[in-house]
């Protein structure tokens, strides 16, 4: 006889739904209270990652999966985020180098003529 899949109590899903509702309300409160700057974006990203984590863990049943599957799903996006961060840092570095060395390049010929 085949065994049916594991059943989780509906109360757990209702609690997670309520928690998602609260996190969404907090995210909207950040806009309502007109937070600005790094605080605003830090809070919005924090609430976004918490909601995404809850959805992946509970509604996509990752909490009950084997560790190999969890790694197969979660590690590639994390690696992509690290690579994006490295590219952004390198882009800033390249911009700074070009600004430093090529900003005075326009005046190169006028300086050379005066010497």
C-alpha cells in the first residue's frame, strides 16, 4: 500500500500566512512613515528576504526536504548575488580609475605646449 505524503496541520500554514501579512504591513509602514536613505532600503530588503525565506521554507516545503535539494535550490542564487556584488565593486573601481587618470587627459596637450 502506497503511503500518502506527509500532512501538515492547517494551523501552521495559517500562522505563516499571518506572519507574511505582518511582514508586508511592516514593509508598507516603512513607506508610510517616509523613512529615507539606507534605513529605508535596509528595512525593505530585510522584510523582503524574510518573506521570501518563509515562502520557500514552508509553502515550497524546503524545510522538510533533504539537505542536498535545499543546497541545490538555495546555493546558486546566493552565488549569483556574490558575483553581482563583485561586479558592482569592480565597476566602481574601474570608474574611479578612469576618473582619476583620464580626467586630466583633456589638459595633457595644453600642459605639454607650455613646457
